């Protein structure tokens, strides 16, 4: 892989296959459960998906928080704390270019999904809901 990874699939490409598979299985399990439970369950799951944070949002939020913390501690405690926002910025740049950064494996193991993975579930549920609507 070059210095800059393609946007599509860059996070799953840097995730252990077992973790990707577990995320896929969980997604499929939720879709199947909603299909069995009907439209109300589908609608509720769609509302949950609207509030679900994707991996990019988690990384960006953590980076901003750690950078602000490092700047504050650097200004009021000791200058060495300025290394924290420097390191965080480097990791954020690495993530933007390559699709990997140090917190990524942990976030993925915790089940944090990409926007594409969330949207795949959303579109499957919307399709189920439309299918249920045409049956009635």
C-alpha cells in the first residue's frame, strides 16, 4: 500500500479479519432480528443507527480532546505537554492518509464501525421496511 490509502475500505483493511468478521456477523444478526420482529423494531433500530458514532467521529473527538488537554497542560503545567497535541496530530494525519492510527485496533475490537458499515445496515433495514410495507 502506498502512502495514501483509498478512502473506501481503508479502515477494514487495517483491521484484523476476525474483528471485521465479528462486526459483519453482529450486523447480520441485528438485521435478522429486526426482520423477525417487524416494522416497529426496524424503525427503532433505524433511530439507533442515526445516533451511532462511526470510527472516524470517535477518532476525531479523541484527537481534539487530547490536543486541547495537551495545550492546556502545556500552557499551565509544563511545556513538555505540548508533545501530546503534536503526537495526536501526527496520528490523525496518519489515519487520514493511511486509514490506521494507534487507537483504531481498540475501537474496532470494541465494535465501533465505519460509516459504510453502519450505512449497509441502514439500507438493509430500509429495504426490509419497504418490503414489509408492500406486503400490506
